C-alpha cells in the first residue's frame, strides 16, 4: 500500500485510547505526518466543564473543522459571532482566527486540522 492510500480508523468511545491534551484528552485517528500528510490530523477531543471551568482564549493554529458528537460548546469568534454548538453542530475556522471557548457540558468533538 502506498503512502497516499493509507487508511486509519478509531472509535470515539474508547476511553482507553485517550491521551492527555492541552485541555481534556484526545483520541487520534490520524496524527500530523501520517500517510505522508504533514499538515493533516484528526481525532476526537474529550473535555468536561471541570477540565475547563472558565472560558479560554484560543488562536486557531491550523485550518480546523469540528463536529460535536455530544455535549455543548460556546465559541466566540473575534470579529464574528458567538456560536452555541451541541450534538450534530459543526463549525470551521481559518488558521489565525482568535476565539474564546466555553465548555458548557461534557463534550466529545471530532476535529480535522488541515
């Protein structure tokens, strides 16, 4: 199999595969560099209000698209609006966007960095 046709898979609900992350934990489906793609990564972010009790500022470090599997996040985008995302909700951010995140319920988010 060539590098360009690599395939990976993961289950979002296997806490044994979670690793510590900046806040909460992450289960990687694809890490940066896998499959020959240095700028592409994706996985499941798990976070609770106890792990992020206060809203936090985040400058988006890569183009990022998210989909909420379960939970509730409120994301304010500088120069944009405020978005309440719950299960089934999705958002996409350009690299460099300045945001403020609030974790309002235990959340599982699928993310893609590109």
